[in-house]
RNA sequence: GGCGACAUAGCCAAGUGGUAAGGCAGAGGUCUGCAAAACCUCCAUUCUCCGGUUCAAAUCCGGAUGUCGCCUCCA
C-alpha cells in the first residue's frame, strides 16, 4: 500500500518495521465536550485504515488515547461545578456512544493520560537528564526546543521563523519563547499529581510520547491525527520522543483533512460546528459514515445537510441494488444458458480497481466509484430476462454479493441486510419529512382494494393524495411499497 | 509577515506523464393500467489563466489569479 507521509510530503510505499506487524497510534479526543463531525471524520478515516491494514493481512496494534486532563477539561469542570475526572469520564462515554453508532471499531489499546502519570514523569526526568529540558522555580518543566536539531521537520518550519512569531506569556519562565511545557505546576484547586517538581500535571504533548513508547516499540509505523495536530502537537511529540530515545518516533505520519462549513474550517473556536448528535438526530449514522468516505481523506470536506442528502441517495441506491440481488438469489432454479464472458471480465476489472484505489493512499472515494460500477453491473444482469435466470448470472450475483461484503467490512458500510436497511432509511426520511407511516399504510391498503376492483380512478386519487404528503408509491409484484419523494 | 495546501462538467468528486472514474441533477428510451424503482443511451476535445519542458501534460517546471489552512486550544 502507498501512504502519503506528511514527513516528506509525498506518497511512499508502506513498509512496516516488523514484517506484518503494524503499530499505529492516533491522537484521540480531549474529553470535555460532545464530538463534532471533525472528530467523526478523523475517527472514521483511521478506522478504515485500521480495517484495511487488517484486511490485507497485517497484525495491527492500534492505539488511540484519551486526553482526560487538560485546561479545557478543568475549565469545563469549573463551569458546571464538577470534578475534572467526572467531566472526562462523561464525555468519554458519550464518545463511545457516537463511535459505536458510526461503526468505528475499538482500538486495541485506549490509554488515558491520567493513568500514565508515572511514565510521563519518568520521560520528563529522562529529558532533563539529557539536558533537553529544564525545570523552573515555580515547578514547571519545559522542553528546550533548540536542543533538538530536527525541530520543524514534520511541519516544514524553520526554527528562526517560528522564533520571530512566537508569543511569550509573561507568567511563563521559559528560557526561549519556543520552549513548550512538559509539566505544569498546579494552581490552587486544580487536579494534580506529585512529581519531583512539586504538585502538577503533564503538558498535552507528553502523553502521546510516553504512552506510545509504553505499548509498542518505537518507531511507530503509523502516527495519525487531524491536520491541525501536525503543528505544534506532533512536532513536539517528535522532539520529545526522539530527543529521549535517539530513535525516529514514527515512520509514517498520516493526517486527515478538515471538515469545513461553507469552505471554512469547522471548529469550536469559530463556533460553526455540528456535533455528531446534531447529524444523527436527522440522518442514519451509516449515511454520515458513507458521506465521510466519499471524499479522499486528505481533502477538505465541505459539510452541509444538502450534501448529506445527496450522499443518502447514493447509499440508498447501493442498498437497493443489493436488495435486488437478494431477491434474485432466492430463486432455486437456474438455467444453463450462455452467459457473456465479458461481464465476468468486467467484474474482474472492478475488483482489481477497488483494490488499487485502496492501495493508493486509501482512496475511498475512488473505491466507492468502483462499488457503483459493480452495482450497475448487478442491475444490468437483473434487468435481462435471460441473464438473471442463468447459472452464469447466479454466479456473478454471488460474486458481487461476496465482494460487497468484503468491501463493506473494510469501509464499515453496506453491511446491513439490505431490505432492513432500506426500511430503516425510509422511516428515517419519513420522520425528517414529518410523515406518519401508519397513515401512509392505511391509504395504501385502501388503494390496494381499489386496484383489486380495477378502480384506477380511485387508486390514482389515493396516490395523488399520498404524493401531496410527499409519499411516492411503488407497485411491485410483491405489492405496493412506499418511499419518501 | 513566515510556511503549506488546493483550483477538474450545473453541483459533489476520483484521477500525479500516455490521451478525463463515479455520484447527484438533467434529456431521451425500455418497463408499467398510469407511475415509481431499475436498466440502456446521452451529458467536460477538456481539467482557473499565461508561459515552458516533453513524441506526449489535468498531471512536471515558472509566473498570475482565486480559495483555504497552519504559525494560539482545535480532528
């Protein structure tokens, strides 16, 4: 597989340090609020990477941390009059609720910052011992940025340029404005831990360095996170870890692009954000997940409810085709009539293309394009009287179905029983449109009677009435069904 | 100010040297009591603009314009 490495800014062949063992560390959330779509994107992107690596046969150790102590959590706790630990616990639980709905698999290891204080203290002491860090009279510890030669290599920054733009808070006792905190002395009333420098708590960047080192050998094969973490967070992690160990921290740095609203970054500080809950109030989680995968993970993704509705049409079409395949495969008799070999070849190509897309820097958008090609192929066979009854057709239906299972398991979508999903999607759309399913069913029953009596005038009148409610009637051999127009 | 990314049809979006995937919308057709769905066909001689390299460029190089991001907590 090829992966775009932020370190070096180009796609590279992905080669793990240890054969088929892969270590992957992704920066998780700071647990102080509900997650927004940006978190959803990052989680889904790395979930797909995790799934794909496992699919291709790697033995992956996936670590995703929780930052459960930091300024924002403390601030939030003070606002609502609770303990910081309670806030963190609450929002970690809420995070799981969202992630489970989005079908994001649990990582193998989910370390929490507060459970690794000793490791972080040890790392800090080690860095002081190597003269890469220093403590101050008030009990803070800072990393000496200028003592680490490679500083700026990930984000492509020049240390002197940074210096000129650096701001210094007068309350800080930094030797250099670029230095960043490894350990922060506690202010009265703040959660704190004993340390050689007095009561305090770890700086944000420290946890990833300490916790990744604890659970897997460095260098990490993959380190990931949102694009905004590359500087300063990941740059600082590199400085800490590499200064301490003398080894590279991570070989492949993978960063996902932002979610934007009207082409502007969505962020808490701008206030233009939607939480995952906001979306799932209206749309199915699978629709959101599908939407997130329709764009390459590094591109900015412009979110809007209109775009989500479009995505919904896409996923509906895929499931509708899968439902059709299910129906076809329920037949028990198949004819030995000839089946065009080129259709089989066409599917061979689709299968190959899907893999190529995923191999090329996890191009889920491209891969989904090929899913649609498979879907259309299924539709073409189902449409043709002879093909759909032939053994060749059956075999290709089965192949399409089996491949969709594999593709779906990698992408984390298309895994539901199609008919069930379609009903759920319809009810979801009906709820959004304010349609009462029971009332619709009543009208459909009345229409059924009218049609039985060949009273098409009445039948059409009922359909018009339903149409006025935004309900579309579909007559099928199995009876009438409905959908939201 | 420093650093960086992006610019592909009405909209969304793949495509990083070999002659423009896919989705949505739209048009025509098959099917249907009429519809809907599905399927078929059509829908970018061209990839923001201007130069250059090359047998060959959306893809590489230079410049212009525009949009966005990082440099401060942020996925």
